[in-house]
């Protein structure tokens, strides 16, 4: 493809890996397979290498380092994502990106290049699937698609168009956003879909990371394997996302791509997808069960697996995603789904009582329909407010005249008729930079006329405004 750039991200931690990888990228550039090389690192990351990088014609991009405010796993993604996005800013949206790292990348780049060479512009165009529309304009090339660890497709090396890569990367701390530390090799590809589809976000909130290990504990009858309803919905969407937005043909040792199953020779079924079939590129690699041949995804979503009750249920959900507008967006998990999952786990997992699924608590509509006056009686009961104070509170809260102006207008009166309430309004008024309120607050501090709760609030104001 024309206008293709290699982007190396990271610090030079292992010099041999960095230099040997860079030499290979130079060879790709010489052969016309890439047009340029960008080394995206932190300030000072190229120190000692400036002269050789200049001789090699490598663009060096240094960014301000991120502070270590998240756990290490989160920082791997945030650092790599930040460096990659910085490099994307140097390139046009129609450029193709071969993303790699300063380490670990030699093996991976050598494995992905045959796939890139195999694909043309038409192959890389995303696929529409009935009413379901892809989120990318062009497919992103990855190494595989994990069955048990959703979206784990290898973050060290991948390939795609700059516009799609830019949209794909969601820079956020997943521990804060989903209460789960999502690994970098999944979140690079998952973030955009977790934000678009509620059930994908629910997976990361309630099933991650416990569920990804449970696939290897399944003791079910493989021939009659079935997923519970909520997992049929989740996996239907997950496989359709893969079909439309990604592509992968993993190069095996011996320089051969994973075989495409011949239905006359062997008919793949649901058991192969969830229990593996190494001969046809569904392999367990360490903690992942990976699909490494895109044609298998094509068979899953287009009704080509061996007939079984389990596959009919999964395919029924796939057809709904295909035929019903926004069906995928409507999917989300409920606590009833979680309880069904736990029951299913007790029947299918060797160990099922280790908290692999988290309970869901959702807000429910309250039948208490009290209005403003009733709420005031409850909220300000401890201040012994009379009708006059209630009117003042209501005027402050509900006037278009301005909160600050109304507080100032009533402050002196409140000091006379309700000293406790006066202090609370005074604390609020200080936050609007009222010099009169600050002076009265200082007098209040000097007199020591506050209970323990008021002292806590006053201490916050003192620290906030350096009084």
C-alpha cells in the first residue's frame, strides 16, 4: 500500500532488539513496502542514538513523559497509546500505519508482513453486515481474535489506516472507567466498542478478568456444548465486530498460513471454537484461545458451522444483529443474566465459586415523589427552619437572579434569624469569591463558634482558598 509508515513506540530498553528491528524496517523501506519510519518516544528517549537515527533517516518524535498515576498494566497502554497518537498527528488520515515497539517486535513484524503483502485495498475495506455498520472505514490487521479474552489481539504489532487507528485508541484508565484493569493487548482494540455497545462495556465491568480463564476450566459435553443466553448475545456481537472491522491470517512456523477448513474434509462446529482445533488455527497460546484465520469468523457469522442446538442459538442472535437496526446497541447485561451465568458455570466449570462474575446493581425508580417543600423539611430539619427560612432557601435555589447574588442578599437576615443556617450559606458564598463573606468567615474562625461538622467544612475552605 502507498503511504505506509512504521511507527516504533517506547524507550530503548533492549538495544539489540531495537537496532535489529530498526534494521529490518530500513530494509522494508528500501524495498518500497513502507515509506518512512517514526520513532515515538519520551523526552530524552533517543539520547545517544541521535546521530545514527539521523543517518538512517528516522524521524524522532519526543513527547513529555506521563506521570506514574496508574498501575503498571494501565501505564503500558497509556504510554504506548500516547506515543502512537503523537506520531499519528504527523501523518495524513489516509496513511497506513505499521505499529510496533522498540522491543518484542522482531518476531511479530516478520509474522504480520506476509499478511499485509497478501491483502489489497479491497481486502482491507470493512464489511457491512446487513443493518450492522462497522466503526472503521478500513479493517485493522491483527494476529488473531481471542475466544476467551475478548479483543486480545496483540498490541505489540498491528496495521491499519491512520484515521481508523486514531479513532480506535481510547486513552483512559480502565481501572477507573470499568473497575477492571484491562490489559493493553485487549484495550487497544476494545475501547471504541466498549463505548459504543453497552454489553461490551458490561463484559469488562462484570466478567473481566475472571471469565477469560474459565474457558479453560470447562468440563462440558463438547458435542452438545451450549452458551447461556447472555453469552450468545455477547459473542454474537463480538464475532460480528471481528467480521466487519478486523482481518487476520497468522503465518505459522514453516511459512504457511493457518489452513482454511475444507467442509468436505472437516466441518467446524461450536465445540472447535470454544475448545480449540489447532489444525485449523484455533489455538491455545499461553492464556489465550485464539482464532488465527479470518475465514473461521466468516463461517461463524454466515451460518456455516456444523449444525447443533448450541450453534443455532448463537446464530439466532447473529441474525438479529444483522437484520434489526441497532440491535447490538440495545444489548446489555442484567443481574438476572449474571445469576444465570453463575448457574451455568456451576454446571460447566471445574471450579465455579471463585467470584469470576460480579453482581450487577442498577438504579431503580423510587416511589417517593416528594416535592420541594417536603424535601426542605427533611434536608434542613436539623437547622430548625421556619417558614421565612424556607422561603429564603427557595429564593436562593430557584431564582434566575443568580445564586451568588441571592446568597449575598439574604446573608445579613439569616445571621439574625437562624445562625446555624447563616454559617452554611456563608461557607457557600466564600466559594463565589465574596470578599465580605471571607471577612465574616475569618471572624467566625477567630471566635471558634463552630461544631465538629462545621469545622470539617471550614477546613476544606481554608485549604481550598488558602485562607
